C-alpha cells in the first residue's frame, strides 16, 4: 500500500521547538482571509452557470441561458448525461481578478486557492490573490511582514506545510533565484528564514513535493544548463553534520556529469521565449530550436551574464533567526531522469511520479518513479509514448490527470489519464466548454473538481478560470490504497 511512514527527521514546521507563542502545528483551521465580503446569491449557483452539453453528433457546444432566465436566476438542467466529466468556464465574482499570467503557482488551503507570482508578456508579479472555490470570489490580499515582499518571479514552486506555504526559487528575466520564503496562510505574514547547508543553485521550472514534512526540490534550469539534482529541506536542529542521506552528501556525480555547467543542452532555449530566457527571438521550428539561439545562449558572454546575474537575488531583508532550515543534496540510486525543466513531479504515497519536461532540445515522454524510502529511481514502461512539457499533473485517486502542455508540435488542451495501477494511458470522454490550447497554467483538485487558471498558447496569455467536474468519476479521489504497477528496476 502507498502509505507513508513517519519520518525520523525533524519536520519543517516553521516554529517547532522555538520560544515564541506561535503554534508549531495548529489544528486544521480554515485560513483567515482579509477580504471577507457578503457573496451575491447568484455566485452560490456556480455549478448552474455556463452548463455545456453535447449536440446530437456528439460534438460540443455551449448551453446558454436567456436573459430572462438569468434575471430569474433559474437553473436549467443540462441535457447531457451527468455521468461524463465536463468542463465549465466559470463566471467569477469580485472586482480583484488577477491579470493574465503564466508560470504562477496555485496552492489549495482549505477551500481557498492562493495564487502567487507568474508573468505576463512584459513583467513578473509578486501580488497575492485568493480565490474561494466555494463562492468563486476573487480577492487581492494585503500581506504583512517583509517590506518589500518577495521579488516578482515566475516558474517558482509553492508547497503547503502546516499553515505555511513554502515558496522557492523562480526568476525574472535573466535573474534566477534560490531564495526561500514562507507565507503564513492564517495571518498573511511573509517570513524569510535562515538557511544553511548545501543550498541549491538558483533555478526555475523545477518541481517540488512534500514528504513527511520535508520539502524536496527536483531539476529545473539555472540559465546555463538543465538540471536533475534533488535537494531536501528540513528544520535546522543545530547539528552542522546533519544530512538527509545515510552519509553526508558530497560532490558526487549526477548521472555521470561532474560539472553540470558542462552540459551543452541548455534548457534556456525552448518554444516559450520567456520561460528561461529573455531572448525574444527564440523560435520553435519543427521540434528543433533555431541554431542562432543555441549559439547565443551558449556563448561565453551570455553564460557569464547569467552567472553574474542569477546570484543577485539578495533582497537586503534580514532572515528571521527563529526560522532556521538546512538544505541537503540527496544521493539516489537507479536510473534517474535526464536533466529537464517544465516537467511534473507528483507525490503518490511514498513514491514520486515524474513525467515529461524538456532539456531545451527534446520534449520528454518518459515516466519515472522515485521511491522515497530507498531514494531509488525506476523507469516505467507504458503503452504509449506521449511527450509533454509545461503541462499540469493532478492526482485523482489512482489516476494522474495530465492537462494541456506542449507536445513538440503545438500546445494542447487534451486530458490524458495515467492509470497508476497499470501505468497505462487512458482516454475518457469529456464534454463542455473546454479550455483553449495552453501550457504554463496551473491546476488544483478540490471537492471532485479540478480548477485550472491562466496559461499561454504561444501568442496569448490567459486570465480565465475553468472547472473540470468529475461527475460520475467523483468517487476517484476516495481511492487512497493502491500499489503502483509496472516499475522496472
């Protein structure tokens, strides 16, 4: 069974064992939201709005209400079977809707979705929005603590541990970060902790997960090369020799590479010109990056420019001495994934499923499993080879829902289901007003619905919110005990 055992390592609870009065692990209370308003009654009828249904030929069109129906706020039942999953472009309420963005984070806290970071075609953001998944109400939140708050950035990661969201790395233009910030979801207070140990180099387009209250960071790009290293963050117990591995991690080779900067396939060059590099001329041409851009990004001047800038992430804000953490570079065994970014890593029990991504030249289709009890990689064999990058992966019971992304030739709107028991790809019929083709969006599962926000299709950046209702498949999230099959060591 995929049940995680208790970790022998200290947890990441920010205020554990300190002398202040902040609880280390408060009860699972709903977060305090500053912007608390009375919600119009019509917003509570969220699932009655924008209902979509198939026509007689099985294709899709949008079921709409007449103005009279809207005025009466009446619900007209859908004509299609509710047994099928269906998309809905929802009508949100509240005046504080986020600007269009990509490369942002979405973190579910109770029934609230915290959205932070990302960028449009010009600038990166560091504003915090909260979306109520029950009422569909948007609110922009004023945070406290650090002045200024974390720098604007995109392609960062966000993980909820207790009452805190851990935001790590990301970047803005040619600058890459390795900063760690904590946001208290109850007080909306920003904190900058003290960190030591084997601190990860600056990066973005990495992935992360939390296992036994330890934060794991995997892969990404640092502006010079694609990466496939793993770092683990835990609370600092004061022991300078603390390590997550059985023995302290040294400067060991990663997949045979002594120096990751020597890898020639830079992740800085891909179809999304703003994903890793600010070179506006990046072009994706039939699966290959144009040669002029490879030469540009691999040139000595460019590498020196990135090397000199991606360390310049000091915000001059002193860290909180009561928040101390230590990074450790993890040593693994088995066949590790090749260096990559814009992949997904999904925690399933005590294992992590890594899928897709790109190294700047190739879009990957492989699926890898990392056993967190043994720190051992395995590559699996499935029934299809489906390349993806900049997609989302959401666990729904014994399935992994892969939505959108780039597939070497174009952006996609498709939903792919990876059966975690058989490790075979499956297709399900989905109706409704589906999102347009896109990547670099984000998605979370709440109450048998997957919420999807934002993204980019190569030309346009989106600010829309969609909901995928699981309908008859709503039982899937209740499946918690199963074994991942098809693992090859």
